[in-house]
């Protein structure tokens, strides 16, 4: 990653994945079986790189289309 990568906060990722409930989203990303990228912290906030979230979504699309 480089310093130009866009950083997403929890609410941003929830919106992309269409999660309405914070508790459901936390349970989702903490479940290692999902393979969802783990967040890193900036201060007290959980953050993700947009590139990692989009790559995970693309992988899910490919898996869905291969069945």
C-alpha cells in the first residue's frame, strides 16, 4: 500500500456492504471464515483500505459466478 490509498472508516465499509446494524457488521468482519480484510486502527477508529474491500468484493463475485 502507498500513502495515496483511500482509507475507509467503519461507516463507509458498512455502506458499501449494505450493513445497517453495527453489531452485525462487527460480527461479520470478526468471522475469519469470511476472509474479509481485517481492519487497522487510526487512533480509536477501525479503518480499511478501499482497495482491499473492493478486492474482497470482486473475489466474492467471481466465486458466485463460478458456481
